C-alpha cells in the first residue's frame, strides 16, 4: 500500500508536468540538430498536438498518438541504418542522409539515434500516464486551493492575457516585417476583448504554428529557391520576415524564440481556462470587464467551498461586487474586509473568556480570577492577554486592508495611473504625438469619470493607431531604397541636428507643432517638471 501510494503520487505529478516535459524534450532535440525532414516531422506533429488540444479544449488520444507512432518509426528506421551498413550504403546513393535525415554515417550509433530515442521515451511515459490516469481520476476537494499554489494560479488567471500581449508585441518586433505586422494588428484587435475570451489564444496559436512550420521549411528550401541573403528573391524574404538562422543550438533558439514565447503564452492561457472551469460558480465573475475570479481567497471561502463539494447545505458567501460612485467597481475583497472588521472584537471577547449571563464582557477577567483588589498578579496577566489579542486583531485588519488595496489598486486609481503614464509619455519626446498625449491628458483632467469611461475605447483606439503608425515608420526606415544615395549629410545628420538648415527645414514641415513646443518649453523653463506632477495630484485631491 505504501509503494502504491508513492506510485500514485508520482503519477499525479507526472500528469501535471508530463505534457510540458514532452514539449521541452522535443523542442530541445529539434534545437540540437541541423534542420532536416525528420526534425521537421517532430515539430510539425508537436504543433498539431498543441494547436489541436487548444482548439478542442481537451487532450485527446488522436492528437498525441501520431507523434508517438512517428517517434517509433523514426527510431526503428535510424536504428536499421546503424545496424545494416549495406542498407545505409544503398540509401546514401539515392539521397543525402545528412541533409534529408540528419544522419551522420561516420558518427556512432548512439549519436544518430539519441534524438528519436529521447522523443520515444517521453511519449511512452506520457502514454503510460494517460492510460493509468483513465482509471484513477481523483476529485479535487478544494478547487479554490487557498494555499500558495492557489494564489499563483489565481494570479496567472489575472495576468495571463498581459503575458500573451507582451509575447505578441515581442514577436511583432522580431523582426519588423509583414508577419510581425499581423501580430501587431491582432494585438490591437484583441485588446478590446475581455480576459475570459479564448479567441486570442486560439487564433494566435494557429497563426504561430503555421509561421513556425513555414520558417522551418525556409531553412531547408530557402537557398534552393533563391531567398537567402544576397540571392535573387532576398528582398521578398526580408519583406515577409524570413531570416536565415545561424548554425547551432543558439541560432535556432534565437530564430524561433519569439514564436516559442507566443506558443508558451497560449499554452498558459489553456491552463488558465482549465483552472477557471474547475472553480465553483460562486467564485467566478460573469461581468465582461471584471476579473475572472478573486485574487485572494479566505479560509472561510475555502471551507464553504469544501462543504459545497461534499453536498452539504451551506449558504454561499456573498460575492456581490459593490459599486462606489466615482471610483469604479470594487472586487470581491470588500465583503471580507467588513466581515473581518466585525468579527475582530468578537474574537477578542471570546478568546479572553466572556461570562455567560453577564450584561457586558468588559470585566470578564474579574469573574474568572476574582476582583482587581484580590490579586494584582492576575490583572497583569489579563492586561497582557488583552494586548496580545489586540495585536493579533490589528495584524488581521492590516492583512485584510493590504489584500484589498492590492486587489483593487487599478479599480480605485487606474485613471490616475494612466494619466501619469500619459504625462511621462508626453515629455519623453517633444513632437506632434506628444501634443496629442497632452490633449488626452487635459481631457482626462477636465472630464468626469463617467464620460471618460464611455470614451475610453476611443482613447485605446487612438493609442493603437499611433502604435501602428510608428511601426510603419520604423519598417519604412529599415527597407533599403535603391533611389536614395547616402551622403555625408545623411550619415552625420544626428550630429548636426541643431544646425540652422535642418532646424528650419523641420519647422517648415511642421510649423504648428514647433510653435506649440516653443511655447511649452518657455513655460517649462520657469516651472519644474516635478512641479507639474505635484499640481496634478493636488488637483485630483481637490476634485475628490
């Protein structure tokens, strides 16, 4: 029984991590070999597995079994080449074994079969785990998981969309090209969707899978079709975003890094939605723009959730989200604050021993240890006990308030944080876009919060449009132009930026923006930048 329990524990652990062990093993084996058709089969079937389970929202046997069968066939084939020299000689006369199969005739058998052997082992272990777990499905008694790992899960549920957007932005810049522009446009379009939407992870994972497959084929066929640097169609490859990877592990890793990060972020969202589905309905927020679940869960919520799992008739906790006028919506931690504050005095009176039947618990120690005139020693113990209880109550209240502010910082001060970001962005570079940021900042200061809430999608659209325009500007500056002949003025234009000729030419192109910037500079010469921040916070406090 003891060994069976240990085996069950390992099986449960591998069920949580076995999929990712298989992913990383296959990815490392692809990185460590030169691109060939066998490694392409591994990465293609791996993408079919990942994308398929994301679209179906469940891991099924028909998704991962082709990869296992392919690993078995590749292992048998490579092992046969190593064991039968005549078969190797005959096949080498037909095709290039190193280019097509990644097989090195002069290398040892272990060096040739280690790739297929590693993939075969992890897929066999994964197959065994799936077969055993089919008969040992344990019900989770605590879906909320009020411990540290539960907090990490809820934290990832809150911020997995941000992680995906950061990965998408990094992929759009690596490199700046037509494929990267698709990432940026998709990022802008999906920024208007709620966190519980599964459209971004599914669509971007499918697009990234197609892109990884195409780029890996480009490493094998690019030179033959004349798309490598210096060849006939090299400009087309630069426009699309195809790059020839450097040889070796780090060359493949740097080339596929952005796409792998997007795939990892989409896989994280797959797990997030799985965790969210396991949570009880009382802990899920159904609003479009609300957080999917509370960040902090008290022990009382976990206890009541366990009672509901055991079919005990317990009243569900009140998770309604109260609204504060002018401050936006507050999340679920406010009821826990009121409960903690109302229960704190009761904890003190109950633990210090209140007398039953007495009208007040203020002099509870007098009924247990006698009057205050009998023993001064008992009074000291009572005072120390009360101080200890008061300290514990203060700690509890402080924890509740800290949790509340951590969970609702953006609900309470989200507008102010965005205004500070606008203020910093407007003074980072003094140009026409900075003037637009200043105009939006003035609008945020003057308008009411209800109006800003209705106009906020317009603000987001403006920011997204600026981002796309800047992306096009950077892309245009990177595209080589045959008509432009560089001169000394072009090469050293940064050194002579303050010269009169370039300055007046710049003023001629955007004279309105320059006039406004001069007025702003004259104003800032007499008013320090930090004073603006002080005035801004003073205005917000007066407004409240």
